[in-house]
């Protein structure tokens, strides 16, 4: 009697309903616009040290995606983090968290932030880096000095209205006003939270609690929201924001997507793009060579999430663009999105937002 809970839906709980028409998949447009930057693929690659290095960021950018470099990660703490990543990959799982915490205890070096961003910028691709809300004001100037194009302010939960009695808090709206670059913020998982983040002036809002560690965040903190419902709520907030300001803010689904079908359902629920991480762990050219871990896994006092181990059997191009040689939807993710849009009769991402979705019975999830 004292508490109610509305029904929420994960991506696995829904399916997309085809419309009355179909299209040729070659006519489907999956490009998207993030502020001034036109991108060929509606994909951001999560700021995981074992997936996004300066070199892999360049490779992913040339494929049409947008890789997010962790500006507080190993690549900005160490001149050469490769041996440390190899050590993390070898360590037995029982010692993984303690090892990670020890390695990440090394201070972030602003000069390395500038150098890493400049390395990516020199290739001509769009540069994007992630900072935590706690250190965004302090470290953003070093990233901008390296010609950063897009700053992602990322936390398990990021709010536009943070309250603290003990220390000064981040004023997101002020930070965004003062920075002469595009800013993406998140995560969030509700209509009100997404709307408040949009009102800060961010060009994009990340939707999802804890990114790829969402299950661990829910287990450790009890905090979370089903991803399909969270995306739909954020899309509703975007509509409200357009009514208020005339400004379209990109909704980026972050976490919970493992296959092309998951990405298609995220877009059908209202996402303009998706952020993926662990599906790319199996890439030979990724720094982790088959392993990855989430941003929260190295938290010094309350780590969340473990190591993901994957067999090495693909390239970035095969996972994103194909060709696919398996039938489980793990490769050619964008080809699957194109096919889904074509089967349902939609010509571009924003049109696909209009697609009908239905809830599945528990026995239908397979």
C-alpha cells in the first residue's frame, strides 16, 4: 500500500513490429549528427581502456564510429600501459579487482591527456574523451589543448542537480557554457533526469545506469532501470525539450546491447545512437586482446563489475560492418540495424523511432 512500481521493459522484453511497407536495405540511411559532426555510423564506443586506445580510436573513427577515450584511464596515467593491460588479462579472477585498484592508483597526468587527444586529432577523425563529473572542470582544459571535439561527462548516474554539504559540486550548465566544445552527459534512466540534463545545454544524453556494468550496479547499489523503458522515457523528454526550446538533443543508449537486434530495438525505442563496449572485446586489434572491464570496476572503495573474457575472432570492421560468419548477431551490427529498418519500412534513424514495439511473454524471449 505504501509503494508502487510501474512495469519496466528490458530490450529482451520487446520486439519490433514490421509496418505495412518494406524498403531496400541499400536505401536505408543510418548516419547521425552530433552537434556539428556528421557521423556515418550511429555508434559510440565506450571509454574502456581495453578497447579504446589512441590507435583504436583512430581505426574506429575511420570506420565511421566515434570512440570515447577514457581521459582518466590507463592511457593517461602511464606512458605505455600495454604491459599493465596484459597483466590484467592474465591475473586470476580472484585477484582481479585488487590488481585493478592498485594499477589505477597511479595519478592521471594532464600532459598525457593532451598528448593522447592530439594523437587522435592528428589523424583527422572526430576526437572524443570521457571525464568523470568529479574531475571534469580540472582536466577538461588539458583535453581541449589537444584539440578535443566532444567531451563526454560520464558517471554511473549524472544529474543536473547534485546536492552536497561537504564540497563544491559540478555545475553542469556552467561547465557546458564555458567550454567551446560539444558536451555529452550521462548516464540517466528517467524522463525527469534526461530532461534536466538536456536543459544544461548538452548536445547528447547517455541513457543507461552504469553502462556495460549495469547488472553489477544494480546488484551492488540496487540502482537501475530497464533499458528499453529508460530509452523511451528519455525520448519523451527529448520531445518535451524540443517543444520548450526548438533544440534537438541526441539520445544515446548506453549499455545492455550485445547484438544487432538489441541495437535495432534501442533505436526503435527512441535512441539516435548507441554506446557499446564489451561486444568489441573480441577484436584482435583492441588493446585488451580479448578482455575488457567497465569504468566502475577500478573504483577505489566500491568497485562494480568484473572482467569480460572473449575469444579473439573478429576485427572492428567485421563486428560493425561485416561480413558476418556467424548466426548469433554478434558481428555486422550495423548491417543488422539496416536490415531491421528495411524490413520495417523506415528510411532513416529518426523515422525508425516511430516503429511499433510489443512486449513479449517470458517464453518468447528466445
